[in-house]
C-alpha cells in the first residue's frame, strides 16, 4: 500500500491512540513495533511511537478519516491476514480515563482495571448480566467497557470471548496503566 496522499504535514495535527486486538499475547499473531510504525507511515500517520510491543501506537494524523481502517489495511498488506484495530483521537482516549467509574480500584490496583474499546458501543445490560455471579465489577460509560478484575486478571474466568459475546461486538482491552501511558504519550505528541 502506498503512503496516503491525502496526509501532509499541514493536516497532521490530531494525536491518535491506535490499539490492535490480540497481537503478541499468548502466542497469538506477531506484529513487531517496527511493523506497526511502518504501517502507520503507510497509512499517512506521522511521528509514530509504539509502547510495550503489544499493539499500542501513538501517532499524528488528520483529524478525520478512517485511521483504524487505514492502519489495518497497511498491516494486512505488510503481514497478510486480518487484524482488528481501534483508533481513538487523543482527546477521546483522555476522556475515557477521566470517566473512571472505579476510582477506588484504580488507586488500589490499576493493573487489574481494564478498559475495553471497540468500533461500536457495547451492550451494557448484557455485560451487567454477565458478571452477576462473578467477583468482577463492570461499568459502561459512553460505549466503553471498564472491568475491575477484583481477584486479578489471571485468575478471572471472564475471558475475552465471553466479554465480546456479551458486548455484542469485539473489543480490545488495555489495563489502566497502559492506557494512562498512551494518553501521556499522545499529549507529548501534540
């Protein structure tokens, strides 16, 4: 895929937080940080920086357009296959943090609080039913799912497949610490 001709340094003003689903975890699909940065450049994004080699990218680009679709297409051209990608403008990502429904958990055990984002709003009622007899706490704010894995993510029986089924769409999750770092990186990029 050729670099996006509509992108120029003049319109590269919005910082984007780009999240890939299910890469570099548990033996799943391998996407190196270099591959992700190259895909971002091909997709017309600038100043691409990755974090934690797990499908996290911050880059600058035009304030509108299908950033997720362009990055996914560039990765497909580069690596083959179909990767799922969500792109949030930095302001939206910061708003997700500001909407924190579990400030007690974030203060006590932030690595056990995950934020699940998706290309469309999640089904809040179905997700609430999913955890009725479980220790996890869930909240949906502005279409984003927050999960407090009270006993730890590794001990939880609340799998990504169960979350996605109840959500009515696929999601990609990041723990609170990771999302906080990505929002900080996006703030530095602008």
